[in-house]
C-alpha cells in the first residue's frame, strides 16, 4: 500500500495513519487466507487422489484375499479327498497283505486271479509226477518261479534243483556244462568236470530258453530224455540220468517245428505236460498284490518306509499294458523305491520315461467346445487344439488344467513342451 499527498496539501494525521495500518493488516490477513485456501485445495485434491488409490488397493487386496481363500478352500478340499483316497489305499493294501497270507501265492509266485489259481492247481497236480514239463510264456512272466514251485512242492524238494540258461552259452560250452567232460576231452580240459545232468542227480533240472539250442544239440538232448542216460565228453562210460526234467521258453516251439528249426520228436518229448503262463496284462487284478509284495521287499532291502501308492499311481500302473510283464513291474518299482522320499508313491515319483504316464485317464472330463457345449473326454487329449481349449477353460491356470485332466503338473508341462505351448 502506498500513500501519496492529500489533495488539500495537508499532512496525514496520526488517526489517518492508524486507519491505514488497520486496513493494511486486514488486507494482509485476506491475502494470507487466500494463499492458505489455495494450499488447502491442493492438499484436498492430493488426499482425494490418495484415498482413491487406497480404496483401489483395498479392493484389489480384498479380491486377492477372496481368491486366496477360495484357492485355500479348494486345496483343503483336495487334500481331504486325497487323504480319504490314501486311507482307502492303505486299507486296500492291508487287505492285500491279508490276501497273500490267505493263500494268494504259491511259493514265490504272487497272484489271486483266476488264471493264476489254475496255474497253482496244475502245479499241485504235477508236483509228484516225474513226467517232463514244458513251461511257456512271455519273457518276465515267472517261468523259473513255476519250475522252482514244482520242485519245492514235490517229494524231491530236499534234492538238488539245477538251472541252466541254454541261450547264455555257446553250443560247445553248453554241451560241456550239461554233460560234463573228462580230462583231455578237448583243448583246455585239464581236469574232469561234472555236468549239470550229473549234479541234478535224482533231483530236478530246468533247461531254460530251450528254444535257442541248435538242431544238432537237440538230437543229444532227445537221447537223454528218451534213454535217461548220457556220457561225459571224452568218456565212454554211460551214466544214468535220474533227475526230473523241466524246460522253459518264451518262443512258440510248434511254429519253430513247422519251419524246421526245432525237432518235432523233441518238442513232443518236452511237452508231455505244458504250463502256459499268462502275461501280466491278462491278470491285472494281481497288480496290487504284486505292488505290495515288491514294496515290502524293497523296503527291507533299501531301508525305506514306503507304505503305499497313491490312487493316481495305482490307476496308471493298472492301465499300463506291461510288455515286460512282472519283471518290468518289479524293475519300475525298484527305481521308484530308490528315489522316493515319502511314505506314499505319487505320480511325480514315476520314472520320467515311464511309458504309462498318460494311461491313467479312466475317468472322463469335460471342456467347452466352440459352440459352448460340453465335450467329454475319456483320456488325455492327444491334439494341441484340445489342450489349448482346456487351458483356456482353466484361464491358463496350469494347476487347474492339470486338475481338470486328472494328471500331475509335471505330466501337463511335459505335454505342453511337446506341443510347444
């Protein structure tokens, strides 16, 4: 505020100065109030913006919390279902243990299925019969165990049981192994050797993989079976052969007879009685019993404490066709038991290259097709488009997609990698 001279030319009085100071003070207060009001408006706008962000964050956190609670509830429900299923599995395996004790085994052979019960009955009927028995079946079905059961069930059980793998030895070595030789019979024969026929004495001998012997060697075997006598290599003394003879093969000997690769007379001499073992795929009801049996063995051998397998794993093992039969099942479980860290075998414990990973889908699942109609599947989809639809239905939540398919996330990730998704 500036003051000029009065028009009258007179000087300002003291009262005038006081009035002007009062007006100046009021003006200063007004200006300050205006400045403060402007700052207040700015702060109010800032607070409104901050409150809006906080409200949005609160809404987002509330939404996230609701989703977490929902997911937590889903997990709890899943854990509850799996707990119930595991309890059922433990009870089922406990029942299986009782089954084994109640006679669903014969010697070292495990099985309660109808085909195996027929095998057990045949073993009992043939136990004390001296006739030659031909044991046939695919590789890994347990032909050697059947031969052993025949011997241990017979009156000869306290006498020698000798096994010879005919496919593992050359003809010359096999001849020496079976018949024995005297010193000087051939180069390197620096001392007498007792052959397997002689070692078997009045016990039993198993000629495993009999289908692999040559026609020339078959002729010598036929004489032993017909005459019940033989000579050691390089010796003229005839020895009696009193052992019971059993032979085993995974080949179709009759087919080999028809094409001239196996002697017909030897075939019928061996096949006085035939025990034909079923492949594991034809007696799948025995798989749980075998699993329990092998788990017990590997727990003792490896110091593990594995109690059972999950329902998902059991479905996978039951669905697989087991071309290697019981031997393949045993080897698979041994691999699992070596690496398993828990008391229950789950799908992630299966070998990564196990061919049966995608065979557990006996339960159906649905996805929405392009016309929004549910489409039912009975197994894991083997095309990229269908897998993408399932992922879209699950909003690309891979855990949820795996649940829809009824598989582990590892199996899903492997399939995604295959399709480059």
